[in-house]
């Protein structure tokens, strides 16, 4: 059984696959208001010290980026000779 977050909780884990500066330092997920989110976190340095910048993205949104399934081929139907234009 997979781990289930309680509402308004989440988890972050170090991103060991980080190859570019633009990629997050940590990644994880959260459940907020009954909606599941992916979390991305970057550690930055500011005038008051280090801080975490966070990005939340609904999990459903990422699933939509998958290529759409191929539509089913049209079913052969009955037609009359009157349907032929010649």
C-alpha cells in the first residue's frame, strides 16, 4: 500500500537527479484541500539568509501532458445505394 498524506500535509526529498541549475533541489508531494500536488523546492540565498522557494502543481495537470490516446477507428455502418453521390 502506498503512503497516503493526511490533508494539508506533504513530504519533500532531495532531488538526486538534478543536472541543471533550473531543476529543483528537492521534490515531493502534498495533499491540500483534498487535491494532490507535486512540490518542487529550490534553496536560494537572500538578504536575510537561505530560504526555500516552492512550486505546487496539481498532479492531474502532469498527467494531461501525456500524448493523447489514438482515437478508435470509425465503425463500419450500413448505407444505402442512395448515399452514393454518383
